[in-house]
């Protein structure tokens, strides 16, 4: 009963705090058209790309998870419905470079799910040059006339298919079997390759429209983090902190969080992906909150750590200062031309030096890092790409195997952290159950960087003040 009452109180608090501060924005159709044009420019003229939407996924019995489109499919089409196939034709001579095969109208299903775009909506709203119902897809690919030995259809004259099955492995298997059948009859494209190699390279550098959506996701999430700080107090539950943040995000146009919100207090603060969020917080503990919204499918990733009672202890402060110093030093380096792995190296050096000063490690920093001894407390890498996925597409190395050189439009996290679990050997218990991570989403600009999420307080005085401001 106590937990239920706390849950109800937390919900009411979240609702009361959830002002609508950000007017809605959305990706313009021109953004997806530009993405398609960039993709098509990478394909040889005698090729074709065939892309499948993400399937629906069963949650339990007859209930599906809320639908989430494949990021790669969405990047090129903007189309957010399942059971859809897109064809992209770089060498089209009939003007039909972008073709969509979509669900047709079904009066019974639409009574449950709402009106479908249908082929007409695929053209008028999503810019398809031609559109048909999805049941017409297979028969449109290749037709062979034995009498004249001629072929027609979208695969006629095509040498290579760039394929992506959207995670629908059953559909992908059937499609590949069909291509193999064509080849046995001496027809159809000779090779099939993975379209994602090209798409993921394109997704690595964001355009202005994408940056606007990423900024909005970060702005809303950062404001939510402030409200989450205000919701923290001894005796409250982790889920009350989560509700304050998630509720604010949903009130400001967010359809889903970019990942399950992580709110870990005390002993849970040292777990990297704690998701139960069910513990009652106690006086004298820190709470680590890793939460970020998804806005029009574009993600952000933010972590803040703060004292449950509004005042860091000496040990909590010391670890926090070390982590913040590492993040600031790494962030200050960001500019075009920097190798991405310099962020990791800088954070490792500063955090290791800090751990030595605090007596948690002993030795020389360079040697400890070389032997990965610092990983005893730092545990994870400190940067990943952000975009349509919170851990976004794009390799960390270039074609030569060297670390990526940063370019304007790249977006990634900087997220150093130190975690001291209870019963850690040879560590004084005054350090136990202190987990600190500070994470922000950063955009590379032509002159340096823009921290998209730094509206969420990071400085110790600001963090403590936010927690105390109820």
C-alpha cells in the first residue's frame, strides 16, 4: 500500500510539473528527399535498393509492442507504418526513382488502428514517385516472357541489389529465396549486398533538419532532468524521479523515451543499466539518472548524478569533481579534425589521475591505463554516436582502421563515470555505493562544438540547488 500511495503521489507531482514549454516541430519531407538523393548518388546506375520496414513485435499474447520504425528505413522514407517496402532506382528512366508498396485500405483494420495512408498518401504525403499496395510488390519485380525471352519489371537490367530487410528476417529469407530462383533461370541481378553499409555512413553526419530535431530532444530532456532533481528526496522512490522526467517529456511532444530510463540510487547507482527503478531512496545517497527522450525518432542521451538530500558528502563530491573534470577536458577538445578516440584517452587519463589522488588506485596513471587497471572503477567507454538511435549507426574507425576524424554535423556523447560498489576489495567503505556518471550529447560545429544537453545542471552548486528547490 505504501508503494502504491507513493506511486500515486509521484504521478500527481509529475502531472503538476508538466508544463508544455516547447511547440511541436517535425521533420520536413524535404529532409527525407535529401537523404534519398544522397543515397541514390552512392549507387551504380545498374543497381536497385530494396528496403523493408520494421515488423511489428509481440509483447504478450495478442498485444504488440508500440510500433517503432526501422531507423534506416525511416531515414530514407519518413514512412512510419509496418508492412511496407521501398524501392530506390538510381538509373530510372521513367522518373520513378522512389516507389513505395504500402498497406492498402481495410475498413475493419482501420476501424481499430486509424486511417492508413494508402498508395495515394504515400505519394501525396511522403513524396513517392509511384505507390502500390504491398501485395503487388513481388509480381512487380520481374516477369519473364518465354516466347520472346524478354524480361520486364523493376529488376530487369539490374545487376546488383542493395537489400535491407528491416529486421524482418522471415521476409528477408523469402526474398533471397526468390532471387535465387530467378538466378537459376538465368534471370535477375547477379549479386545482393547489404544496403546498410552506405546508409550508416550517410547517417553519421547530420544535416540541419536532423540537428533541429536532436536539439529539441535534448532541450526537452534537459528540462525534464531539472524536474527529476527536484523530485528526489529521502523516502521517495526511484520511479518518482523517473515519472517527473518522463512525464514532462511526454507532455512536450515526445512519443517514447530513447531507451528505458535508468534511475539508480545508493547501491543501484553503480549498475550501468539499472532499469527496475523500484528502490526507496535514503538520506546520504546519490542517485544516478540516465534518461533521454526520442523526438520524431531522433534521440538524446543525458546522465546526471545528484545527492538525494541536496548535499554531496565529501567522498561523493570528490568523485563527482573527478568525473566532471574529465568530461570538461574532453569536451574542450571537440572540433573538426580531432580523432574521436582522443575523447576516450583524455577521460581515461584524468579519471585515473583522480582515482590515484583519492587513494582508490595506486601507481602511475599511464601504466594503469595501459594495463586497463582503471577499468576496475570506470567500467565503460565514454562516447558513442547519437542520432536516430541512441547508440547510433556509424563506425568508430575510418576505412584505414584509424579513429574517425570529427566533422561538422557529427553528434555523440561524452560520458565519463566512476563506480565504487560495496565490498570492493581494498577500498574503504566510505567510498562504497557511489556511482557517478555525467553524460551529455555534443554536436560538432565548424568552429568547435555545441553541447545540446548542457541546460541540465552539471556544476556541483547548481546540482545541489536544483535538488533542494522543491
